[in-house]
């Protein structure tokens, strides 16, 4: 038993040791030293982002990078492997490590990198620093195809030494004393047409060191080709030729002084390499340490400390008089535009820490679009494409290779597309083009597409109108091939170009712009004087309004917030969260401009009680806008944030019509209008109806006269009140419920005089009324009563409309007074109706005092009362004369 347990234990230990052994064996296999490339070293070839560095293979699964410089790229820069450096092969490469060179500027960095587990050195022919997002090659090197070819190719941007001459100018050099030459690299973050000068001063001079100096001047031609010339300085002036003897004076090329000496050319500098990358000029050249030209060249002693001079300035291109590139006066302060220092070329120097970072990295041609002139788009060979690796052909605009195109929002751009039938132009948000969906990416297409292709004989005209919602940067590209086009800078034009409508707000100190789309509105506001913040609000005044406030914060960033304001204190300004898009706010010379887009109806649920959910805009209804400015705004408000200047009155903006009008304080006008309508509908017209109803028992036709006079007076006052309101409001708008009730009431009131004029003839005494007469009385009475009801409704809705428009505090009290007035009127009517019915009942029963009189005014008989109708019929049938007896008064 004991032996069996021991055997099992030994077996378990054996298995564990075996597992560890094989694991170690596998691990050792991953990082073995079997590759023939181990120990291979090379320098990276710079392509862009000022990449430099030294590369060394450590073993089968790692490599080392040292002296590494690189300007920051995107968030997805990796080490990349490919089989060749051409466009089609390198773009189909693969990442070789999970290390990311993420958005960091590297300065003389050193680090080791592990290969991915499934990557071996024999799979890699080209190793690149690659931006996966933009398909950009920052720099690369080529690995040898076999172990015998371990000598790397020469990299022109790497030197043994580097010295900073100024903050944006460096000199690099490598020395070969045995072969009598020194190679110099001049590198400066400067403009394209500027020169870089560097050379040795005359060792016999202690002041005015540039006189008698032997310098090399390097620059680029207009076509972008690098060149370098040997110059000799005889005076502080531009190179000039004397007319008498043709001698040259100034800063002149050696060949200007004498064409040859002893059969040897005087320009002893030899161009090796040159480029412009990321706004930095770099030119490498070789010159002899000891030249055969002892007249215009100075000998360079590599072991002695000598004085060198340098300068930066504008290069003048050749002309018919002087067919040479000539440097202009450098200008600028010392040690910035020019200077000198002591230098020993044989000492190892490297004080260049990190890459040069130019302020303006864009060297591509700039084309500014003109609305009247079409841009001619063609294709051509890729010579200086700004986003290497270069495709075989790229887009040209107006014969310029992949230029930067600048357009203005609101200004249409015309393209004459002559790219051939296999290249379709389109404007996209995608950096690469070539139909992003094929790369499982998303893009926004702003214009163009498959139809935008043509040839010179039949070009396609593409019109693109960038609007205020177009991003600041988009790209013109080919729909079918990636990386053929380049950037489009979208800048703000005038706001009047970007928006369809604009009006001045009150006092003409704020301009209000807007454009209406299907479900939203784009709005901009611009102050016309300097301020710390600008606010606009929708409402009759700032209190009880929805406000939009734009300001510049302490970090210099434009901000825009929305608020609900229900009082005049800082505590009454409540931050809201409206659904705003395309928000921009900026300040130019203290003038604040902000823009935003918002939906007409906030996206809120039916149960949402947030204040912003009630901020609904109706484009068919005038929008009342006010403004305010102040010295300072902040997230945490205090009394100091309150405005210092504000509009005096709101402006009514007709969004659909594109116009506006200053909103006057119409409360006095509306008060007169309301009083006149109350006088008509609350007193005169009801009084006339009451006279016709309850005063017919009075002798004579007094009731009729009162009825007619009150009705016509009320109607006249109604028409005057309407004309008064329409004249002050500059129009007649049938939008509110009050106006609709008013129109109905006025129509009924105007029908009554016409109805009275068409009244059927009254029946003779003792004759039964005709059916037309009875129908007329029904219509006349009911239309009159209906007009009173509708008129009273118009009075109450008018009070409600006044309260909503001006938020009047006394409107509520006036509404209650109106209710009480009509309740009292209703009680009076009830009382009179009771007395009238009582009187008629007494008369029907034969009670009361009788008078002898004439009853020819049969209009005093209510034909609508059945009792009186039957009484009339009875007296007619009896054939008796009706007399009235009047008691004698003594």
C-alpha cells in the first residue's frame, strides 16, 4: 500500500517536471536566436511626422528602437509589416506588435518591442511605422532578404552629429576626414520659399563675421526641387553687377565672380538629398574640407574650433537680369534669423532633442473656391501627395496636385469633373475615400457620387453648397479608389450666406439669423458691440422666457447654455438641457456670435415635466425675441452675471415669411379695444334685446326706438373697435380663439340689420301672422341671442389672450369682474322674465288696470307666445271690436 502511494507520487512529480520542461522549451523556441537577421541594424527612412530612429533586431521575437523622434499621430499608430513598400503591398500589410505609438511626440526615445506570437522575421520585408486610421506611412526600413545581405541602405536624414542653431533651425553633419569631405544637413521649420544658409567665417576676422565668409545656401525651387549653391560674401547687400567691368559685389554665388578657375567649377557643394515634410525644410549636401578653389572657399580644419555663421530668410527667384536664386536680407533678431557660434566638426555633438515641430505643417497648394468660377478636377501622377504612401495617380484641381481646398459655408462650389469614367468625385467625411463601407467604416457623403464622372469633352458639373452644419474639415476623394484626394477646409463666410433669413432685434444691437428645415430650425445670433456674453430669449421679456446664452470661458472656449428664467434674480435662472446640435460660439474682437440647431418640438415623453419640454416653436406663429448683454457669465451665477444692457421691447419674428416687426406695447390699444367691445357686448346689445323683450307693454313704440338705437350703437362701436385694433396691429390674423369668436359674433351682429330690413310685413289687426313672419321672428330672436352668447365668449377669450401675451397681473381680476357683471345681468334677466310671465298671466286672466287706447302697434304682441296667438284667434272669431277702458282720474 505504501509502495503504491509512493509510486503515484513519483509519477505525479515526473509529469509536473515534464510539463515545466516542455513549457520552457516552447518559451525558448519563441525567443530563440535562430534567425539570420539577428543583429541587423538600420535607420528609419523618414516619410512624414519627422520620424527618425535606429532599429536593431535582438532575437527571433523582439527588436530595439533607439534615438527615436516622431511627431504625434493618431490613436492607432503601430509597427507594421509588409512584403514591399509600394502602395498596394504596404496597405495590405499587418501589425507585428501590439505596441501603440499613441498620440505622443517622441524625443530621442529608446525602447524594446515584442513581436506578436504569430509573426516571424521571415514574414517581414518592410517594417513601417504605420497609421492604421489614415493608411499613412510615417517612416520605414527594408529588411535584407537573406543573412548575407546585412548592410542597410543609406538613410539621408540620419547624421553623426546635430547642433541647434536656433529654436527652429538645426545643422547636422557627418565627417570623413580621410576622403576630405563633410556632409551637412540643414533643417529648419520655415516657409517653403525661404533659404537656409550655413558656412565658415574668415578666421582672420573678429567682427563683421559675414564679410569674406564661405557659405552654402540651400532652398527649394518653385516646383519644390531642392538645390544648394556655394556663396561668397563681399558686402552686406544683395548680389549686384557693376556695369563697367561686370564685377560682382554682395552676397553672390561663387560662379558669379568667376565662371571657372583652372578649369574647375567654383560651386563645390554637391546636393545629396532634400525634402519638405510637415512644414520643415531639409537639405543634405557634401562639400570638401579643403577645396581647390582657394579664392572663394575657405579651408575647414576638422580638429580646430572655428567660427560658423548661419541665417534664414527669403529667397529671391531668378529673373532676366540675374538668373540665379539670391538670398534676401535675413532681417529678424540675432539668434533667431541669423547668428554665429564656435564649432569643432570632429567633436561628437547631439543637442537636438526631439523633432522640429512647425506651426504650419501644410505645404500643399491652397485653392480658394470662387462661386463664379468652376474648379477643374482631373487626375495625374502622384508626385508630392501629402499622405504617403502615394497611390499611382491622384486628383488635381486647377492643375495642382491634391491641393487644400478652402470653401465658405453658404457659398456654392462648382466642380467641372474631367477625371475619366473610372474616377467618380465625391465629398465625404472619410479621410481615405474609396467608399468607406467597403472597409466596414461609416462616412457622411455631402455631395457627388457615382454620377460625378466625366471627361474633358463632356465634363460633369457638380455643385456643392456647404451649409452651417458642414464640419470644418471634409475631404474630396474618389468613390472607387482610396487616397486620391485631400482636405477641404470649410470656413465661415458671412452669416447672411449661411442662413436664409436675418433681422435686427430691438435697437439694432443684435442680429438674429435663422433657416427652417423640416423638423428643426437653425439659429444664430451676433452682437453688434463688444460684450462678455450674449443672450437671446423667446418671450415678451427675459422673465418667463427660454434663454440661450453664449460666452467665452476662462480657457478661451466658446460655451452655449440654455435656461428657463422665472424671475429677476440670479436664483431665478434655471439651467435646462435642451436638445441642441451643431453648437458653435466664438468671439472676434469682443463680438460674440453663437449658433445652434434645435427641433421645433422637444423630444420629451408625455409624462416628462421638465421645463424645456414646454419650449415648443411653431413656425407659423410669430416668435417674440428679446436680447441681453453683460460683462461676464459663468456656470455659477451671481448678481454680477446679470445683464448690463437689454432690449427695450420684443421683436416679433415671422419665421415663415422671413421678416420681423418691433412689438409695441399694445396694452393701451387693447384696453380701449376691450372696453369698446365690453360696452357693445356687455351693455348696449344686451340692453337692446332686453328692451324688445320686456318693454313692449309700455305705451307707444318707445321699446322699438330703444331697441333700434341700442343695437345700431352697439354695432357701430363694434366696427370701430375692430378697425382700431386692426390698424394698430398692422393686420388681421385669424390665429387665436379670441379672433375666431370675435369674427363669429360680428357676423351675427351684422346679420341682424339685414334681417330687420327683410322683415315680412306685420299682419293687420285681427289677422293671423303669416308663416314667413313667424319664421322671421324665430330667426331674428335666436340669431340675436346667439350673437350675445358668442360675443360674451369673445370677451372672455380676449381677456385670456391678453393675459398670455403680456402676463398682466390685473387680467385675472378683470376676468372675475366680467364674470360677476354677467352673473348680475343673468339675475336681472331672470327677474324680468319672471315679472313678464306674471304680467302676461294676469292679462290673460283679465286682471289689472285697463286703459282706453289704440293698439295698432301689434308688434307689441309676442307672436312667439302661444297664449297670445290663441287669444288673437279668439278675438278674430268673435267678430267683436276690442276696446280698452281707462279708469277716469279725478
